[in-house]
C-alpha cells in the first residue's frame, strides 16, 4: 500500500491504495469520480484524459503514486458552479457528442489544446485530437467545437480567426 | 408565452449537460452494496474439445468466492440463450424472414454462457471467477487449468462449406444454419442467358469490430425473497434482454428486471443478450451477492458481437444500352460460432435491387457457422453490402459498355412517376426522388469539373478518383413498439418509451415532438426508458425504428391526451368540447376562461401520482396502484413504409508510391424524411460515414485463416477512424415526403454508412484505372483497402498476387 496525496478539482485528498493503482482507478474507484472513463487498455482512446499539473495526461497510464503531490482536474472540475467551461459549452452548442462516453476525455484534451491561443485549421486540430477516439460523431462537430470554444476563450485574439 | 413548434429545429441536446460535466451514468459507474467482481477465462483456441477444467487452484486463491463453469450452469437447470436469430420478415412481420431451408430447418442453437463440450472461437468465455476485488478475480482466472484437445478451425464462410471442413456443431451438417433460394432463379438465369452483357464478380465484405467506446459491463443481482433477477447493463433495448434472460433462467419474465443506464454506443451489436450479461445474474444467485463484470478493450475485440463478413457472388445481366435485365446472386453470410442473428442476410437480400428497376432478381443465401465471434447487425446490416455490390457492378458495366457512370444509373433508376414501386424482392417504395438526389450529388460534388482536379493531382504524383453511389434502405427491425404519456400535476409531461438512446439524443427529439404537439416547453418534458420495471413493451433502438415507430406513437398519445383533456375542460367550463380552443398547452373557452393541461391533470387526480421515481436500481412499486388520469398509451405492431434514400460522392487521392489514401472530399445527399432535429440527423450521417470510411479503408479485422487467431486485437492494430481521416463533407438533407407516418420520418441513423464503402471503392477503381490496373485485375480490391492492399494491387502482375 502506498499513500497518495493529490489536489483533485480543488479538493485535497489523501488515500492509502495498493501500489499498482492507476490514476484512473484512484479517481473512479477510490474517489468515486466516474466522469473520467476507461475505453481501452493500450493508451489509445483518450477517454481517461485528465489535467495533471497543467498537462493533459491519459490517467490509465499514470500510477496514482506517480501523480502524488500533484494537482488534477477532471471533467467534473471544469465548470464553475452552473456555468459550463467554454469547451463544455461548445460541445453542447455544436452537437460534439452522441453517446457521451469519449466526451470527458475529448473535453480535457481540447482544454489542453486551447490552454493558449492555438491554430484552428483542420490539420492542427486533428493533430491535437490524435490521441482521442470517438466512434459516434465522425469528429466533424468536435472539430467545430474546438473553434467555437476558442472564440469564446480568446474573443480578442484576431490571430485565432486568421489561423482558422 | 407561446411555444414555437420545435419539430425541425436544430435544438442543442437537452441531455448534454450531464454528459459534458461527467455526470453521465454508465454501467461501470454504478456500484451496489456488497458487490463482488467477475472475471472470465477465455479460450486461446479457435476450436478445441474441452477435456477438463481444473478449478482447484483458482478456488484457493485469495479473495475467491466461486469458480463457475458451464457444467454448473446446466446442473442448476438453466438453458442456453435463445437469440431468435431469424428476424421478423421485412414485409410480413408476423412470420420469420427465412421460412425454409434446403437443409431441412433454419437452425437456432441455444447459446450457453460457458460451453460444456468444446470452444468454438478464440475469446469464448470458458470459466468464470467471482472474487472480492476485480484484481483477485482476474488473477485467479489465470490459475484455472483447462485441458484442450485442439481441433482444426475454419474462419471463412466458403471454406466452412467445403466437404472436408471442420464441423462446429453436430446439429449443423456442412456448417449450415440454413440455405435458401429467394426469388425466381430459373427466370433470372433465363434472362441472363439472353443478356448482351453478364458481369460476374465476387465481393468480400470485410468483418468489422463494433468498437463502441464504452467497454461492455454488467451488474447482476438476485433477490431470494421474490425470486427476482436484476441485470444492470448498457444495451440497445431492455425488453429483449429481459425476455432472453427469463427464457435462459427458466423463470417467468416478471421475475427478471433489466435496467439500462446510459449506454456508450450501440450500432447494432448491443441489441442481443451477451453471455456475460446472463452469467452475472446467474452468478449473483449462486454466490448470494451482486456480481459485477467490466470488460476491457482486449476482451471487447475478442468477444463483442461483430459485423458484416459476407461474401456475395454477383451476376448481373445488362442489355446493350446498359439496362439491368436480371440479377442472380449468391450470398454467403458468416454467422460466426453461434446462431445469434440472421438479420444482415434478411435485410441485405430484401433491398438487393436498391434504387434501380430490376425486372427479375434472385439470391441464394447460405448462413454459415465458422470459428469466429458471432456476427449480428452492425449499422446498416446488409444494406451497405447490397449497395456496395450494386454500385460496383454498375461502374463495371459502364466500363464494359463504354457508358458514362452517371448515365448508366440514370437509365436504371426507378422513376418518380413509377412510385409506389414494388421491387422484385417485394419492398414497396412510396417516396424518393432517386434521380434528383443523384443529380444533386453530382452537382454539389463538382463531378463534371473532376478531370481538372485529376490532372492537378497527377501533376503532384497522386492518383485521384471519384465515385458515386445511390442507396435506399428498408424499414425493418422489431415490429412492435409502445409509448405512454402522462401529464403530471406538478408540471411534467412524462414519456415512457420502449426504445432507448445509445447516443441518438432521444430526450431531445422526443421532447421536440411532444412540445410541438402539446404546445408546452421542452423543459417540462421528461423521457424515461431502459428499465423493465416501467417499460413493459418495446423493441429497442435499431434499424432507424425509434422515430419512425416511436414518433408516430408520440403523436398518437398526444392526440389522445388532448382529447381526454378537452372532455375534462369542457366539463369544467360546462361547455361543448368542440367549442374549446387548444393552443400552447391550454384550452380556452369563451369569456377568457383558460385552463392548462397541468391544471387539468391536477383537478383530475387529487391524490394519485403514478410511479415516476428516478432510476434508483430498486424495483418500483406497481404503477397500477394509482392510475393517472391524464394518461395515454399507444402501441403499434407492423411495418410502415419509410425508405431513407440518397446519393453520395467520394473523391479520393492515392499515393502510388506508398498506397496511402486520402479522402479529399465527400458529398452526401440524404432524404431522411422530415428531420425532427437536423443537428442530430447530421450527426448521425457524420458518424455513419466515419464507420463506413473506416470499414472501406482502415478497419482490418484480421483473423488468421489457419489458426483462427485475431491478429488485430487492439486500437493499436485495428484502424478505427481518427479525426484526421475524416474528409471535408458537403451534406444536404432533402425530402420527398412519405405519407406512411404522421411525422414523415424515414430515418437517419444509417444514411451515412449505407453508400460509404461503395463510393470509396468506386472512387478507388477510378483512381487506379489510370495505371491500367483494371485491365490487369479481374478481382475486386480487398476490403479494407489499406495502403498495403493498394500498393500490392498497383504493383502485382495478376490477381494471384493479391
């Protein structure tokens, strides 16, 4: 057993878990944060993507112990009260989700992609989504949601529009 | 405030709030008190006798509660699953699609959760461990010693029909589930004999893995006191699962409850009961505790029911002008190792003539068992296969006759004036502007300016091709559906439906329909589905049936509600019911008297409130205890004409040095009927297209022909479409109204996928034609057309090398 101490969605948590516990298991099973999903076992699908110390990581490939001492944001921690994060809002507006299973990982990956003004041309966005698989949407509306969210996040960034 | 009609509006989905905030609730998210965990040991052999299963070491392992085998299951008196593989007929719903077989009967072999005599595919569950934790269960499963006596395996449908092929089941000589002739083959052959041109070609429609993003999971429970089994598990329809479980467990259906929470993708294969779903409820009874299983992606590749895998040998006769005279096809459906579903063969053969006038059509169908994962309907289910064959054959005929590819289609399309048109296979098309749709696709895709683009591509060293396909679908699926609507005094309109969403946004579209009919805000409408505690009847969601049948029943229920309420309002105002005006959810009478539906519901029922508790994993009290007064129920059993149709164009570039392809443009013209929500319909087309392009170009489900081993068992090997693979898309919805249902719904779930492989392969043939390959090869490009396949096609001398 090993002690894991994390700040998750602004809350300090400390739990003792088996050494081999993955960050995704720690979030889903130990903390009961089931918004982050497991979609594969080869780090391909990205359904488990969370923000760890400012980076988007696949939480199925990080040990909880490795993350200890760090700060984690999951899809549950993005909204501010009733106010959705711009990426969440864009997914609703653009119909960027169908079954919703890949959505939390997609949202967290895009949250990272748009951490600063980012290129909005098709190829760049697709490169940013390379680590996330969706079987329902054909990605078309997800790509649109990235642009939509960027416009809300960076309303005065003329370069954003130029890049799209 | 006046409620604007919402049918046809691109309303953002009402259910999205919970999904984007991580509050979706999928099976693995649910935990019940005292739950323990299951793990399955799976067969490493495609075909082997089970000599012995030694579970001693596993039983002694830490945390293990029980180890169960097929023998335990049979000893407890349970039966194999009856999947009802032979579906309701596409026209006469009361009879099965396949009535007879030259083998004597249409087989239906009970599907045991764990086999007792032998294993029949790699990944088949052999034994089940129940332990305190997931890890303990998995570790213990590895301690089970199974002695196998390996047998030869066969994975290809035609191989399995050979006299010396290994036999899977004693019940199935020649590995045939059934074999039957549809249509007048003698007449078709007479017409072919007189034809100016007879084209023959074999098409191998590749096997696909469903790859819904949510790995399957199931949570079983058993209540000793009431003798009731409960299954919580994502699916495409709770009622079908309940009936199948009851039959297998040998209890009346009322002793089984199936709860379907949010489901992470369906696409067909989650319609049927899985052995793991049966095993967890059985195990829950055996160990006296709730049992949970969550599969991983590797298990999904090995055991999720798969799709397609059909070989079609086509023979089509044309006159000298390119008009189709007759079709005489052979269809070999690879059923897999168990008789789960014959739907693809039923759908595919019915719609075989697609949108063309075909005077005579015949097809000989063989449903063949092989040592592979069972196959079931996968998005489109037979329709993409038939569309592919027809559209490829038309391109080949145009080539052979020196005709333009659009022109040969124009000559064969069913004219709008000919509607209603009964096809040689018995379907009656009531609507559809087939020619207009094609011409629109030609225009939007810039078909006539293509040669310039081909030239530009060639200058860059790329081979560019363009291909078109027309399609039509047939309204099939479970023929029975029910909707119930209750107006609750607390301001909610409650809908209970037998269909359920696996991502199609029913909470939104159902609300749009009911809001429009009753003139109330969509926020006041609540949809409940997926729990047999309150859903008694319903076929689930597949075959575009949800809005086709459900929409019609929603309208029916709303009409009933308005009439009931009108009587009540007339009583209240002491006036003639006909004198009341109904708008925006309220009745108005002379003298500015008004009353809303909700107020009427309140006056009608002073005390009673029907059972509308939220899903809480516990049985609800029987709703009959307090019948609601403003309540309507509508039910339908049968078929209604509704034929989604359209035309699509694919433009593709091939790099001849590497065989790599890029779909550079795609056009889709789709008549889905009236779109209730165009945003959602377009999303359905996008998703279907992604799956179709994936099958055409990258999704290789490679099963080794000798050993039956799956070689592409993860997302690292199996090419599910990624974002970068999607082309720029021009999508237009169009409508030639059907009168078959009040909302004019045809269906949009399969629009994107149905013509997709056909357009891609026509475009590829067009691209590769420039290299003279068409003359060199008499066989089709292999599907999927991966870079390797294309490179070999370009660089080999003859078919043998491919």
